[in-house]
C-alpha cells in the first residue's frame, strides 16, 4: 500500500518486521512529526476529519502541518501498525479517551500505546498483572498503570513529583472497542462547551533536542529531558504565530483562522486595540 510508504517517509522510518523495539521507534517518531493539536479541529470544524482515510490525514499534514487530538492520532496510528503486521485494539480509558492495546509480536503480551496525549508518552507500556508499571517521563513526571482487583482492569495515573495530576483513567483490556463506540465522543468534542473548542493547544515532542513543546492559549512551556523548564507568555497573535513557525516548526498550521474562531466565541482574547479584549 502506497500510503504506508508515505506515512513512514513522513516519519523518517524504514519499513521493518513488527517487533516491540520497532514499535517504540514508531511511537517516538510519530510524536516528533504529528503534533497533538486542536488548531485543525477549530479550522476545519468537521467531525468527518476525525475518522477520514489515511491518505487524507497525510494530505492534511503535508498541506497544513496538522496532527489532531486523541482519536484522530491513535486511529491513524493504529491503521499504520496493522498494515505493518501488529495486532491492535482500541481501549477507552476514562470513558472518553482513545488509546491502543498492542500485542507484543514476540510474546503476545499486552502493551498500552498512546500517540494522542499531550504528555510525552514515548514508549509502549507493559500491562503487568497485579502490580504497577511505573514509567518515568521527564524529571519528576511519571505514568503509573495500576492493576485492579479484577484481572485485566487497570487505572492510568499521571504524577508530577509524586503528586497525582489530572483525573485517573480506569480501563479494562478485556473490553475492546470498535470505532462506532467513539461516535458520541467525537460528536460531543465539537460542541461549543467542549474542552478543545474553548482553547488553543499544540504539543510536540522534539526528538533531536529531547524536549517537549507545549502551547496552551498564550503560554509556551518548553520542558527539557533533564528537568529544566522554560515558560514564555505570548503578547500578540504575531508572537504565537512566530512560535508555531520557528519553535514548533509548524508554519502551515492554520492558527490565525483558529484564533478567529475562538475569538468569535469569546475565547483567547487579546488587546482592545486589535478589537479583542485582554484574557
């Protein structure tokens, strides 16, 4: 399939036999190339984009530098993995997130995979029965997969400095989902009150510099692999566009139109002299 070669070329990855080490490299490369972002979501405002075919997903990235949020990214990545010979199933942690269950080609052991999250989850997570899996991300930040009382049940927990952040996501690897099971989640994600219709987000892993870039509305956070952190607050639309173009290297993202959409709905407001009020 030609799209498989196109997909791999975009990530700078060769085609190899399915293996756990290859899966890890694919996951990291995907996070480096395809951003977690809602700018395309705001710009296109079309639920059909979430489940479009792979060729269209790749075309949007080439033309607009888009990636997507959880369902878009994990759905397309699952198609690539299956085409490369991996066994992949959908999970629904927390009831509204999409993640992937991939069976290790060598042993059939279950692995938790997620390219559709704002955090730098760059390796498959083994799901061990009756014990916890601790995965350090950056200094002081971890993901914990805690086994439940019933076999196959887990809770996904994210901590920073041993303090739980975000809500816990419960899921079962014995409950596997089909794409239609996410239709209602997709529909709700386009409602005016939905999280990613009220803010601007872009998250991208920079593999060469080993740092995580995070843009949330007007604030840029750069997290280093050694625990260092740089924060910068945008003072104008021009600042924000410059950061996307020259820090994220995503100059084609339709951020101006996305900001227009947020402004129309009373979000991400700037200065009155730009006909926008302070946020």
